[in-house]
């Protein structure tokens, strides 16, 4: 299973860096060692939810991505809800679920692909409306919107769907200037 398509642009219209394994597309050079796109699949089984969550958490830690605290919690919650939905609703038409994590252009993107054609309406619904079911997706939407991100679903060429979420990365701390570049301390007045 191969997740295709890009992540939605951020509020300023910027899109994440093209994945290294995608067709040759002009892109800016990698600026940070954690930038890139990683893909893996998990079987359509309940045990895949924590498996995917741990794999993504460990990947983000290994790459040194600035995804910590509330951003990490929100991203893992979104991942868990989307994989859970794929396990529950796509099992008849899918044997595996594709997971994609993309880091770059100040955003962390997540894509979950399955073989079921149904595109969840809850992602487009208003949070205040009454719904029967789909509350997990309303939670996904709320977490993504609160973080300043975006969420969407689209059909795949194979007839299934991919649900994407993109969240802004935490602001990176500015490095301190080297000691030689700092002005000398001012002596106290006498």
C-alpha cells in the first residue's frame, strides 16, 4: 500500500517538502536532519493501534524532531483515532493500513490509508452538531484545528481513501551566538 498525494498547505500556503522517495520534483534542500517522509503498513487488527503509535513516537524521538509535550500527545491521539477507524470500518476491504509520517516545512504530517471507499463525513461536520458515532473523528478535527493544523480525506487510485492531518511543529529555539560574537559585559557603574 502506498500513500500518495501531498499534505495540505499551512495557513501561509506553504507545503511540506517532497518525500525523498517520490518522483523527482524540484524541492528545497533539507534544512534539518529530521526532515523526510517515512511509510509503513500494519495489519487490519486491533493490535495495530498501539503498534503504529509506538512506531511513530519512536521515529519522532530518533529523528530529533521538535515534537514534544502537547504536540506529541495530540499527534499520537490523532494517529490512534485514525488507525482505530481504519481497523473498525475498513477490515472487509483492506488487509493492511498504510501509515505515513512526514516532517518538514515547519509541519508534521500524518496520513492513514485503507482500502475502504467511504470518506468520513465527520471531518467536515460542525463540532456542535449532534452525531451518532464518529465522535473520534470530531475529536481528531478539534485537536488538529486547535493546534492550527488541517485535516482532510481523499480517494486513492485503488478506490480506497487516505485521511491526512498536518500540525505545525513547535517553534525551534534560536541558537545562542558563539561566545566570541557576544558583546563584552558592561562593568557596573561606580
